[in-house]
């Protein structure tokens, strides 16, 4: 048997460090076993999926050096590797399940489904979708289909008993079927949900080992049921522990930068980032902290993974990155520094904004420091000098952050649209809106245009600086955040 693993990210936002963490362990396992590592794009969420997000995922994994054997960009014998290009495949399998009595057409509205969930909640039962007798008779189903009544296809799930999930890291895990809802397999738009597409694709692409995050444990009974209904061989499952913030909560962008490209832009070495991710729940036999990808591969044993939640600590990453930097030769150091930001591709867009503002080369450093820095040296007095009320400044920064997070693409037109949109939302003229953004993004009272600065430093660093600015002027309280979110959504 040829070992085949996969990473299957959704292109719905930034390439997450959690994606890189899971990809690393899949890559190591496949390479160690002489197998293949597959990249598949799970873009069935047509509302949130975006080509720009897919491009960022590919860029981030390449930067880390986690190259794949098959994928949407290079093809392979099991393509296509985007789920949006495989939609016809899933419908056939969903209807096969219906014909066998393992799934059913469900014509209930979202309101009716929610009413069923609420009834179960009030009865003290798990709030999943369950019906004692879910299926209409064949004649009624055909009548509704004939008149074009909207429907989804749902999975038939046992009402009682226990499903045993065998995880290679955790042993047998028992989950009551009463907790598992009758999952939608095919949505009303004809596209599959993750659960159907995931199982069908893993089978057709001959994935032998599924190595993923522990958040999927409770969904595994649905997947096992699908393998059983189809009569397919079940892959071997490993559920890795979730990355955690220092307070033990699930790693989130509100408490830690989570975009891989943020770490690239900040000047971390890919070797250090991989090294750090490799230490998340795993360790070298000799317990040394600094090791290369080749070192990890040579000693890799997935059974050494600890199931305790590893802490993603930026201070530890900074220390480790410093160790890698100090290990470079002078020639390597210069080469890496130039590749990071002192290269023509990055500096050229700065020229039109700098050249007309300087009188001597020594002026360039202070004028471009915003583009060649990570976090800035900010203080509250800089924001007070804008003349705006503190609450207004904080709201501008928070609303700008939320607006930026919704944009997959990033260019001058997008940034201008964001600023114009925010000006309308807050009913503030641009000349009043821009000063706190100017300080947050450039750290200076005078520099290049703030919109140009946002384009130059990129979306990841822009959002990181907005969060930093909020930490300086005052993060919204839980009540404020709730009120602002409601206001933002209403506007």
C-alpha cells in the first residue's frame, strides 16, 4: 500500500498557522513512509471562498517549503483538486445513498429545522436535527421534486447506540449516536457539505491516513457511517491537538496573529516557523528545541504526538527565530535580509511615494520605516493629538479592522473602497477618519499616504497594526464589542 495523506484547507481567509501545523505533520508522515502528500482545496462555500485566498494558501505553504505531489496548480492522477470543480461527482453519490435508503430528501425549511432543534433543547436532548420517521413516501417525494420544491439530502443516522471511533493517538473513543444529527450531505444549491465531499474525495483520491485537528473527532461518526454505507475501506485516523493561546483558549486571531503570511512579513525565517510548529505536541527523541525540517523527518514518529493542547507562544517563537538568525553566516544573513524586504520587488512600489518627498538619501530611512518594521512604537498621546474623542478613535480602529478582515483581495482600489465605506458607516468625513489610521499604520504624523502605506505593507500587517493600535488606545470591553458588532452589522 502506498501511503497518501492530504491537507484540505478552505480558501475563505488568511492561510492559518493551524493549516501549516496540520500540513507539516501530514507532509512528514507521507515523506517518511515514501508516500505522497496531496493538496486539495475545499471551496464548497461559494459565499466565502475566494481565488485570492487560495493563492495565499499556496504561497504560504511554498514559503514554508511544504511542497505537495498533487494539487490544483500541478495536477495529478486524481484531479481535479478543487471541490468546486467536482460538484457533479458528489450529487451522484448523494443520490446513490438515497436509493439505498441511507439518506433522504428533506424539504423542511430552515425555520422548521430550527423549531425541531429548539424542541430537542427544551426536552434536554442534544440540539441536533433528528426525526423519528424522517422519510416521506416515494410518491410524495416525487411530487415535490416535480414541482421544484427546494430540498437538501440528509444522512440517515441511528437514533440510539454508540459509535466507536478508533484514533491512533487516543485509542477508542465512544460517541453516542443520539448526539449526531442527520447531517445535510447535499445543499439546496446542489453543492455538497464538507462531510460528503471530504469522504468521497478521500476515497477517490485513495487517501490512506487522515491526519487532522481534534475538532473533527465529533464529526467522525458521520464519516464512518458514510464509509460503511458506501462499502469503502476506512482510512486510518489521527486527530492532532488544537493549538492554544497562552490562556489555554483555542488559537484565534483576536489573541495571536494567525496568518502564516503575517510571520513572513514580520521577518521570521520559514525554518524557524516550521521548527516551532514541529514542537507543537511533538518533540525530538533527544528533546532538543532547535531542529530543521530534515532533522524532524529523520526522527519523525507520529505516535510521539502528545494529545495535550500545545501553547502557541509568540515569545518562544521570537526566541527560536533569533537562534536561527544567529546561526546564519554573514553572507546568508545579508541574503535573507535582502530577500525579506530589501529587494527590488518590495522597494520599487515605495519609490513613487518616497522620491518626491526626500532631499537626501538619509531621509529615506525615517520615511520608509513603516514599511521596514513589524510592530511600531505607538503611544496613546499620538492618537490624542488627532483631536478625536477616544471612543471615536477606538471605534474607527475596530470598524476598520472588521472591514479589512472581510477583504480577500488587497490593492489600492480595495483600500480606497474600504476607507470610503468606513467613512459612510461612521458618518465621518475622510479628513477626520484618516488621522488615527495614519498613526496606527505608519507610526508617524507625516509619511506617505496612509492608503498607499496599507497597500505596501499588505493586509496581514495592516490588520496586525490596527490590533496593536487598539491595544494602545484601549481594546473594547465585552459589552462594547457586542454593541459595536451589532451596530456594525446593522450598518
